[in-house]
């Protein structure tokens, strides 16, 4: 048996795992390769870009460390396919199959709201080849309208707020605004001035809050301090 030398000193990246994994999914998993596959999926998808991250069966097949980890009575690609099938049957992953370059290729998504929306979009034909071998699938989904997003998550849309939203659209990328609103929701500070402060901070520092958002408590501590402190109720 190989011995683990321990985690390195200093800051290391963390992988967020939803709590229902431990309370509902883990007690039901009775196959080691399936457990390894879903844990690998959490790690892989957390490091993927885009709103609808996925695992490609063809890309997974190139990961020799993953194939070695999954190997038992079954080896190599057989072990990979068996582990993926078990995750899909359990419901932790969901799958869509597409014809790419004359071949059928499987794409796997975490069984959450975004994953289910992605599979529905693929089945409705709202996809196209991206032209990139490492990320071959591009989904054509409409991003949420910023005004609707504000009303659903922050509050009523007044004429003054509408003007400020239009100014923000001209100043910041749309995905920054979406991220900032989500941070405000996560921290339960539903004020447009707070969203603006997050956007200004990102513009000035270049800091992306993706990792903080993976840890709500760490994000809360960060935004309760410094220039954001005045937005919190005492």
C-alpha cells in the first residue's frame, strides 16, 4: 500500500461538495469505482469554465491516472464506462449523447439545476460544436436578462435603478453583474449599492470571487469587512 505524504503547506485549492452528497448519496454508494468517479467529477467540474460545465467521455478516457484509479476487476475503458453508468443509474450524473464528427460521444453533467437545464437544451437541439477539441460542446442558452435577474433577486425595478443597471451594462461584462448579484444573494445583502461595490472592487483589484463563492462563510467574512462593511445590518 502506498503512503500519502500529507497535504502541502500554504494555501491549496479546495473543492466544494454539496451537503446532500454526504447525507443522501454517499450512504447509498456501494461500489468503489462509482465513489471515485463522482468525487473526481466534483473536482473536475469545479475547475471547468462556463455556466454549464460537463465531462466528456472521450476526454476522461485520456486521463491515465483516473483509469488506474478506477481499475479493479474491470480495467481501463471498461472500468471507466462501468463507473459512469453506475453514476448515471444512481442519479448523481446525467448524460446526453451527441454525434460529433461522425461518432457518438457522451457528455456528463452533475445532476443539479444547471446540469438538467443543459441536458434539456441538448435534447432540444440548442447546441453546436465549439471547434475546440478539449471542450467540443457549446450550448446556445440565453443568459438571464439583467433587469429580470435584479427583480427576482434584489427588489422592485424603479426608474432610477433601471438607469443604474443600464450604466452597469455599459461598464462591466454581463457575467460580472450576474456573479455580483449572486454574491449579494449568497450574503443576503439585497441592495444594488452592494452589487455596485462588488463590481467596482473587481474592476479595481482584478479579483475574481469564484473561489470565495465556493465557501459561503469565507465570502461572508470578506464582504463584511473593509469597504463593504457599511452595507451590512448591525
